[in-house]
């Protein structure tokens, strides 16, 4: 491997000329300008950030650890929210059947939902980007095979594939998976369901990029294909990938919630937002609306704000895309 | 044209073959079929007998050929949890799912087209803006939350509609229909709206965009110049030309609707294939999962094939499929 003088990508020249910090450049950029112009996007970004903060700070903010059965007391079950007639002091949003504080359960559930969502998105992105790069760069039969699989998978809704992966994992590792392995299975199911979008986008970018002069130059000085793909072609294909990743995060959170709601996701001992909605749904008829309403609002707010961010990013990064 | 049709047909068969391999691998390799059938204290000799009777000692290729041959004749083996042939279970539940999906599609088409035309013609009225808002919600809210919300409003609070099940059904041959009884019709309203809401917003947006485009064309201007009534122009000329892509998309989405009925059926405890599939996953009933996969794939592939062939006949411009979240 000769690490000869590598021609840095084309943006290197102006970067050296200005010589300011990256923060200054970020604040000067078109993207930040368009961000400041859109109030809706700023609100969505603030809400998304808030959700992430709440998830990270859950152990500090929550009045109890809902995953720890020792902290749950049946005496405190089915208390309605604080502002209603029967509300009780530490339980702002009420408690559920097992005496679990709804707000604490939401904070901890948010952690799981976001963890599965982010990890699932990263896995899908890794699989998709790798296959897209290989398909676009190598071409020929490899390209044909990868894209054929992608086409077939695209005809089936992601949720169906995620359910199947889930079912197969259950039958291979036993029906009663412990919560941590279930988390891994969910990430795997999401990763395998959503890689196609990345692969198609990266491939089409690579097909455009690989005929440009800088790739030819890199090939001429004898760089290995792997290095050209990762260091030179991929950075130039990242724009659309970021858009897909944002929208994919919303979809991943939604898929996890759907799987958990269907009873094919996180167990009730370690609930995600979807599991909480599943549990709460059982008490709707008894008039205990708060057990399902607040996790539902949290989930809908989270997905809506990430989606709005994704929509904005799509328009800001590439006006030609739709 | 014939060459195109043949090529697409071969591709469809190829896809079904691939799905068949996946279904077979699930059946054969995910967990041990024998231990699912016998009880824990069955002696090894008996287990071996069961093994032999299932043909699990044959070469894998032979097993696959047998599985595929059976699947083509709609024999999917026995369900682990129900101890009944999977094909019978599927047949029993298929009418419920197909009726739900059909009613959902009809609702989404009727209201989607009406709302789309309205938002295109009267863009700045408050009602048009309301429709746009509803469409944003329809795309962002998870299906199951919409279902729960409807149940809370119309079943728990108002008590107008039943919250679960299909109501009374009438048997017509092997097909059981809930569309001929009052309780059956009441029961299908909420699930069909829940299932069709996403499709409705999709069709509304599509009709709106197409209408706005068509209204700018020369032949509409010419129709106005000729002095035709606004109604004739809007509905006789403009709408008619937007309907081809709308029907195509609705057709392609029918398969997706069937797959998404998994969620709706679970929320409303609708006794269809989707609910059975979810229960099969919870109970690790692999034969049902494999059979559901094969059945739904067959429906998907058939619809895609028919639509593909039809729209090269009708409108060569339309060649993209629409993907949906949940």
C-alpha cells in the first residue's frame, strides 16, 4: 500500500484559503441559513433535541426506575394524572396497573426507542452504503445481483420483513428472549428491512461520480479500490445519504414501536414506547386513558419532528430531489 | 409487447421461487420442526419416526422440491399451535382480510379523489387547508395510534361502533362475508378508515398535483375558450385525465394495504390473516408464518405483474412505484 500524496477532495483549496474555524464555516453555510429561515424546522429540531436529552437524562429526571420491579408498588397502581381529582404527588402523568409512573416509563421507554432507532438506522446505513458502493463501483454481475435483491425486497413493505426477521430469530433462539437480546434482534430486523434505500441512492451517486477526473486520477496513482470508494467517492455521495438517514431514523423508531405494539418487540418488563402503548391499550376501556395517551403523544411528537427535520434537510441539501 | 410481458412473467416466477426458498428455509432451519410437534417426554425412537414421516432425513434439495410442490397445491403443512392444516386456517381468515382491504381501498379512493379535487380547485379556502393538515397527520401518525384514537372516540366515549371483531357474518359457499349484516357493516367502518387513511392521503396528494398540472395544459384552456361549463371542464376533462395514475397507484398499493392490515387487524382484533400472522410470530408457529409469506407474496407479485403490463398499455409515462411508511 503506497500512501503517496493523495489529492484531497476538491473542497480542500477554499478551506485552506479562509482558514477559519469549522464552527464559523458551519454558521456561514447555506444550510444554516435555510435552517434559520424556517421556524417550523427550528421548532422540530428543538423538540428532537429535547427528546434525546430526556432520553439521556432519564435516570436523573425520573422519580423511579420502571425496569426495577422492587421500586414498583401495587398500592400506587392506576393513579390518574396530577391535575385530575385523584392525582397524587410524585406521579405527574399518573401510574399504570403495576404502579409504574407513566412519566418515568416514558423517559426510560424513550431511551430504548431511540437506542433501537439510532442503532437500526446505523446498521441499515452500513449495509446499504457498503452494498451500494460495491454495486456502483464494481458493476457487472455483482451490481446486477445486489440490485435484483434490492428490487425484490422493495416490493415488500419493511414492516413485513422486520416481522419475519423477528419471528425467525425467536424460533432460533427460543421464544422467551431476554430484553437485551430482544434489543439486538430489533436492531437487526430494522437494519435488514431498510438498507435498500441507502444502497440505491449510493449506487446512483457512485455511477455519476466514478467517471469524474478525480477518480481517474486516484486510480492512476494506484490507490486501492477500497480506499477510492471510502475516502473519495463516498464523501461526495453523502448529501442524499444524510437525508435518507434522517427519514430512516423516524421510520426505524416507528418500526420498533409497531413491532413492540404487535407484541413482537420489547417485553413488558423493559418497555419501549410501543410496548407502553400496547400495555395502555388494554386499560382504555376502563377509562384509564392516560396510560396509553401520553406514550402515544410522545411517540407521535418524536416521529413528526424527526420527519419535519428530514423534509427540511431534503429541500436544503438538494433542491432537485423531488 | 409480448416479449415484455413474457420477461415480466418470468421475473415474477423468479421472485416467487426466491420467496419459496426463504419460506422453506424458515420452515426447515429455524428451529427443529420435530420438537415443535412432539411433547418433551417423547422417546427418541418415536422422534425418529416423526422425523422420518416428515421426510426430514431426505436430501435438502428433495425436501425443497417436496415443499414447493405442496405449496403450489396450497398444502402448507400443519400449524404447531392449532394442530390443523395451515391452508384451511388461511382460507378461513382470508375473506376477512380481503374484505377489509377492499373496503379500505374504496374509502381511500372516494375520499382521496374528492379531497384532492377540492384542494386543487379551491386552494386557498380553509377547508382545503384543513384537508392538507389531515393529510400531514395521516402520514405522520402511526397506524395503531390512529386506530386507538378512533376506538377511544367512537367505541369508548360515544359507544357508536364496536371496538373489535367482525360482527355477524353470512356464509356464501366457503366465503364468509360481514358486508351483508348491520353489525358487520358497523364493525368494518373503523378498521377500514384506519387502514385506508394513509392511502387516502397519498391519493389526495396525487390527485391534487395531477389536477394542478392538467389545469395548466392547453386543451383545458381551449375548452374554456370554447365556453364549456366549468363543471364539464373540471370533471369531464381534467379529472378524467388524472385518473389513470390514480388507479394505477391504488392498484399497486392494494398489496401494501393487505400487508399493513397486520397492524390494523391487531388493533381491532379483526379475525383475518394478518392477526393470525402476528399470533403465529408470538407463538413461533413457523408453518403459518411461511404460508402467510407465500400467500402475501403471491398477491403482491400478481398485482405488480398485472399493473406493470396494464400501464405500459395505458400510460407509458408512469413507471415509478410509491413506497410508504406505516
